[in-house]
């Protein structure tokens, strides 16, 4: 029996986020012959995002556009999603495992009386049955789960599922859905952003992270220079944030952001369990620390024993020779 899969394509400032294409890639892994993949885009200025999505396929792109959706508000966004649920009648809804996705997914699951599997990092097709892999115990173990009945709600961890590729000759229709403006319990008047740089930390392919070993706010400057050169983002351990060296927006760990970049460079980070929970699934981990017994070396693929203030500038210098020449 064919099913309908609905993707929530997350945007930021009217632009499509990378995790939206990864969520679409997950939908293609789940979909069988005859299944319909549809996409939802909601916001106040979504023309650019919809145009960016069209080449990637999908039977229908549902758009919900309204001034009340300029800033994220769970009441407003749930009203938009429920309007689309009434039109699309999906069997499966997929979100990115982002701050917004983690907020909306359980609300949608409750609304649909659906089962939910969160934070998936891989999908297998076992004789037509989708098997979802997700981490446990801060990444120390993994479990595989299946749904025994529908409907489904799934969240996809960024940087784990391959992003969907564009499809030639695709004919995707656009369907505007009226926004049933709800009675909001709260209203976002303004948003003050504390950014981690030009690249979103949770989606960065390269992360250069600092711990207490940076010693001060100025100690992050060599890390920022290296990250900018590599096209990456800067992160931090909780220790560095607690010490006031940087903003908590940079924090990586169990109580911060979870990142899975292709390359993670840990500078002056000892490797506490709380921090490892946020970055241990990185594909390649490079550790720089003066202490050869630091726990971070146990999870690192490459380790450099030395002062980060000597090592990081040398790395930047050598990478600049290769990348700029």
C-alpha cells in the first residue's frame, strides 16, 4: 500500500537550510514504489527557499506564508503544519533534528497520534521495512528501531544522511495553503542573535573548537582564523563557556549543540564525557593538547601534543600555503 511522506523543509531568514535536503534524502531512503514525497515550507518570506527546492523533486511543495511566521513560534508553526496535514494527509512526517525540529516533532506526533523515532543517523531498507539507527548513552552505543504501526514521525540528525540530489526534468507543483492564524499565547517581538560565525555550527563540515586551554577570549582568535580559512565554524567546550571566554551559543556537548562534522579540531580540550557526547561522532577528530594523557586523545584519530598557541598558527600557515596558492 502506497504512503505519503511529508518533509518539513526548515528555513532560516528565508533561505533553505542544508538539513532540509538531508531530510529529503532520508525520505527517498524510506520511500517505496508508488509512495508520494511532499514538502512543506513555512515562513514569512519563502520565495527563495521554494525556488531552491524545486530542482530536488517532490510531488508537491506546500507553502504557508504569513507575517506571523517571520519568527519561530510553536503555536503559529503548529497551526501552519496542521493546515498542511489536513490537505496532505501524510503517513510519515520528517523533520531535521534541530532546535525547531525537536520542538515541533513531538507536537506533530501527538496531533497525529503517531509513533516517533528521534535523532536518526542512518536508515536501512530491510526487505521493504525501514530500519532506523540512533545513538544512545551520548554516542557510546547505537540502537536500531522500526515502526510496528503508522503513522510515523522521524527527526534526522544533521550531517549524517546524504543530502538529496537534484532531479532532472522534475515537475513539482506548488500549492499555497491558507494560514489559519491562531490565537497566540506569546508573540516574538524581536530576535537578538548570538551567532557562531557565517556558518551554522550544527551544519558545518569543519569545526575548530576551543576549551579551557585557550585561557581567554583572545585565545579564540587563532581558532577563528583557522576556521575561517578552512570554511568552518568555531565551537567551544562548556568549560570555556563557563569561564567566560566565549558565548554559550558556541557550546558543544550534552547540554549544548551536537555536531557531526567531517573534521573536528579540538584545541585545548581535555575531553570530558559531557563534551564527547556532542562531537564523538565526527568523522575525523584531531586533538591538540599539552597533556599527553588527556582523555580527548582516546577518541582522536590524530593527536598533536603541544601548545595550541604554537600549533594552531602553524596549521593555519601551512593550510594557507595549500589553499590560497
